[in-house]
C-alpha cells in the first residue's frame, strides 16, 4: 500500500514540476501522422516546418521566465526571512537597551584624557594647567572650573581633593582592557541603535527590490513589458532617494554615538569620584580664603542640581570642622536660582523632544522597510497568480501601483530625516545644558551676557571629543552579524552584559593626562580604602602611574657616591 502511495506522490510531483516549468510533454508533427516523418508537398522531399524554429525561439524566453519566477520567489522568501530574523534579534537586546548600553572604551579613554588634560591640575596647591591643553584659549578668558579627584585613600578622614601627582598608587591586580564599556541605557539609545540596524536591513531590501523589479520587467532577458521603462524610472528615483537617506542616517548616527560617548565620559568621571570646583573659589581657597565647594559631575534624576561633596577639602588643608562651605555657604540669589531653574526646564524640554523624535524616526524607517518588502513579495509571487490573456502577455503589477507604494516609502524616509534632525540637535542641547550647569554658568547663559569664562565641555568646543564612526564598530562585530545587520549590532547588550557578568563589568583603562599616565580600574590598589568585605569603597579607583627610570641609581648608591665625592674633595 505504501509503495502505491509513494508512486502516486512521485507522479503528482512530476506533474507539478512540469506545469511549473511550462515545458510541453510532447510535440506532434504538423504535416504528418503521429510518429511518422513530415511530408512535403511532393510527398518524397522532406520540408522543414517553420514551427520547429518558432518553438525553439519561444522556448528560450519561456525558460528565462521560469528562472525569473524562481529568482523573484526566492528573493521574496529571503526578504521575509530577514525581516523575521531582525525582529527576533531585536526582541531581547532591544528591551535591555533601555537600562544597559555599550560604548567603545577606546573613545572613552581618549575623551577622558582630553578632558582631564584641560581641567585637572598636577597639584592641589595650584590652579594652573601646564602644557598645551589650554593653548586654544585666548589670554583674556579663563576656564570656569577645575576638576579634582576626591576618592578616599588610606588614612583619609572625609574626602580630599587631589591633583594628578597626588594620586600615586599601584593596582593590586591587572586586568585586560575590554573593548566595550557598560553604561546605563535610555529610550533614546534604544531607538537609535535599532534604527541603525533597520537602516542596514533596508539596504538589503532595496537591493532585493531592485533585482526583482529588473527581472520581472524583462531587463535581463530582453523581453521587456509595456510598462518596463516607467517602472525603471520610478525605481531609480526611489533608489537615489534611499542612498541620500542612508547617507544622512549614517551621518546622524555617527553624531549621536559621538555625543553619547561624550556624555558617557562625564558619567564615568562621576563614578570615579571626580569633582568640579569654581576656579575663582579655588584660587581663594589656595591662598587661605574661604574653602571652595566641590560638586559632583553627575546628579540623580530626581535632583535639580549637581550636589556637593560634604566635608571635602584640598589636600594639605586642615579639617573643615564648622567652616564646611557646603553647610555655611549662603543660599543662591533669586537671580541665580531662577536662571538655574530655567536651564533645567530647557533641558527637560530637550530630553522630551529628542526621545519623541528618535522614536518617531524609528517608526518611519520601519515603515519604509515594510513598503519595500511588500513590493518585493508582490513582484515575487505575481507570476504565480497572473492570468494569461491572448498571446504571451500577462497581467502585471502596474506602474501606478508601484508609484503609490514607493511614494509611501519616500514620504516615510523624508519624515524620518526630519525627525532625526530634531533628535540630533535636541540631544546636543541636552549635553550642552549639562555642561553649562557643571561649570556654574547658568546665569550668564540665560541672561546672554558676553562670555568672560570658558565653559569646559565637549559641546562648547573647549574639549575635543572622539568621533565614533561606524567603521570603528566593525572591529567589535562578528562577520555574519556585520554582513546581515550592520556595524550597530556591536552595540546590542547581551544577557551577560545586562546581569553584569561580561568582561566589561570589570575593567581598567589607562589614559594620558598631558604627559602623565593615569589608570582607572575597578580593582583594589595599594593606596585606596577598602570596605569591610574587601571590596572597594569607590566604584572606580584612579591611580597616577609614576614612570620609573630603570637606569636611575638607588638611594643607597646615590648616598655612597656622595660620600666618595666628599672624601675625594677632602683629600
């Protein structure tokens, strides 16, 4: 019984294959009986029938039609599979992006070096910055703030502000520097990383649509349909528009990731216990005046201001006691407080604007992708559902239908570009206002006074920020993921990243502050305080690595040389 069923199934498959390829089962001679040779008009002379050449000529376009049908169907299926795979990939990591983000640690290292070289003095007894870090500043202006490290070292009571050379320490354990640094995520980061991935997938969809359209309209077989050229013009216009859109998306994503890296630099310095201090207060405190107030470089979401460090003093000063400036300093004037409230309101408005614009841009890009996939699927399955009319012509997808579909896609691209422009400018303003508040320049900014002090920050052109390009992200992406989903795939956090079990959870990074080597590490050091359970008091320890001269004589050798020199002089 099963043999009969198998034979019947094979016969059905053969029939379906024959129907699909459209090849005739048999051809009978026109001028003779079935199975007999054709006979010419004289009966004895063989005359070649014209139907033989016409059948051979007709077989060639029919064979190419079968190839075109197979290719278009395959492209439709592959496009559907790629869209499904993209959704599957973004379901998990896309959710984790709201709370966990990744950024190349190399750009953070460069940004930290540039920022600290500009604002971190060598000693706490000086407010001057040596070297070429401030070479771009005019002589009539000075920086608004200085940065100091206030992490707790062994023997410290309270927090002490230190310069670069006063943070000398050695890590107890050296760990490899990871390629990525883990930081907190946001709704905007979630939207932008997904948008970059969808735009890359859209590139593959456009290639599939262009190939499918050219094959469907006979440009590869020289058997063009009546509306082939109008459809070609429409597709070329759309592809040109997509290329411009892809260029703008790449430009905007590079700008966003670069600004995101600059903001993450401030966040890392806050976790590493760096503080900001007004330069005028610092100068007064150094000469024995009122102790300066050291403020954090980050603030909780619920706090309207950057909170000060309590009981924090410059190295070398005695305990503050009852003269703690964070307790006895006068309240801000109504003018200063009003300006600060205004800047905070502006920043909140920009945050809301950039989040909404990023989400809207993502929706428009996905709409464009779905429009292209719809055209590819329709083109791929149209030959299977077409109705044959007189002759060899078939009812095909019209130019008006294609024009209507691509108009929707073009509109989605244009609106997404507008939303991306709003997102980028608003996101830059968010960091701009943050740096204004860190530098204590809210009043001057709101009142639009002539600038007398330089705001130390990345968006104020006083500190150069490291550019994060898509080419750099390719170094951290697997080859298959790079080809299918693009460079932004490297920014998707894994479950290990989310649960702080990956290599990026513990790190060390060494950067140059002017001509000095500074190490930031999560491992214990020889000088930093530890808690009762053996862990670090600070989230990130900062060490100044002294460059030892291997040929320099030791202390005993130097003293011995001095004694010999003195005895020789006595003789």
